[in-house]
C-alpha cells in the first residue's frame, strides 16, 4: 500500500478550455488515439524514472524502504495540467516534469481517458485499489468546463472543503493505493521456509520467510546497472512484477539506483529471455506514505505551489538461480494500460508470517 499527498496552491478561479481539433474520420481517430496512448506511455515511463530517482535522492539514507505509485502521481498531475492555462508558466513546468514535450494537450487527456477505462476493468478490483481525492477550498470557484472535463477524462470530481485555517491550501490532492497480486505460477506453500536470510550492508542480516520455486520465467542482465532482472507475471499476465537485483551487497543498491535511467532500464528489459529459474523470494509486505511537494519542487515544479504564480484556469545445468537475499528494486508494470503502477526498493522486508 502506498499513500501520497500533493499540496497545490492555486490562485485563479477558472479552468482553461482544451485545444480544439478538426473533425476526423473514425479510422483517423483510432490511429491518432493509438499514437497518443503510445506517447503518453513513453512520457509516463520517463516520469516514473525521474520521480523514483528524485525520491531515492531525497531519502536521508538508502537503508530504508521506498514505495510510490507513479501511476497515481502521474494521474493527479495530469488532472492539474487539465486545468492550467495552456500558455502559463505552470503549464510549461508541468509539461517538463510530466515529459509532455512531444504530446499535445488534447492527446494527453484523450489517452488518459483510455488508460482510465482500462483501470476500471473488474480485473483490478481486488488487485489494485486506488482512492483519490481532489479537495478544494470551499470559497474557490471551479468552472463548469473543468468539472465536466475532469469527469469525462478521469471520472473524478472536486470536493469543496472548509480547511478552517488562515494558511490553508487552496487545493489538496491525495491518493492511497493498495496492491495485492496473485502469481500466474504460484509458489508451493510446502516449499516456503520460515527462516530464510536477507542480508544488509555491513554484514547485517535478518530472518524472513522465503518462498521457493522452479519456473520458466523471463530473466535478463544489465552490465551497465550491474544487476539481474526477473519478471514474475501475475494472473492473466495483465500485470507483472519485475525484480531488479544488484550483483553487489555492499553499495550495489546505491549504484543501481544512481544509474537507473530510462535508457538503461529499457536496455535491461530488452535482455529478458525465458529460462528455467530456481527462485527464492522473501514473503513480505511493504507500506509507505509521504508528501511529494518537496520532491516535485526539486524537479522544477514550483509555480503551482506558489499562490503568486499558480495559474489554474480549470527475475547448473537444469536452470539458473535467482535468490533475492539482499536489497532490491522492483516495479509493477501493467501491460494493458502501459503504465508503472508501483515502484520501490526493499531494504527491510516486513515478514508475512501467517
């Protein structure tokens, strides 16, 4: 589960109108939408790596767990982008942070509308549960256009709230996510042992329950990242968990995160090949929460947090081994929406003992 909050202070009262477009034939519309969806997915992937890098750098020590939902943060900021003036400094900063340089305003919203439809499929109901809220100061007006567009593209509404203090935010954007996946190839419960070892830097270690299994899975390696990658598909293979396991115990996680660029990760994923793999994986849960304002401001998104400048106008011979026994990075990829739903690092896995 991950919870994140973004505080956004907005000055103006109304939301801008979308960029108009000429009427297109149905085939043209489908082609345009497919191209827009691909552009949005690329922008989201770039945003995910930028956000994760900023969060990794923001932590006082890399010896702590980290979890974020790039999909949720991307969604919230895109909703904000829906309502800023197209030519405003706020719009320019949002384009930079969201990597929207090569996608039009209208294509962003139409592509997100398609992604939102995918995420409403019954498959996600007990796997990826997301609660999102847009809370607006009760004395601030929202244009009818922005309310309609927010509902049309994102199926979201703005809720008026009395924050009740002078130095109150004008808009509070919040998101909470709960993820519970089931393996496409389940681990045998009788092969789970309670006292597996998980090592930390400095020769520290802890006991955790470890699941074991022998499967045919995609596995790869990156020399640039000095890490292996394993794909663990979930039921129906709509979702997959990718485990990025650094070679070195000492400082391996730090080097992996420092060099984890979009190009390096794409190159790493391109090495994935199906092989017989003996897997050992800790059985754990992970929960994190936090505020993203400081991290987003460090990435250059400053105008929307300043009431003076905000502009709202609306992973031997019979197989290989993949033993996850030291800190690693992971991501949850959704093949249907082409989005990273979760990304994080595990340093201190909380055991699941039941």
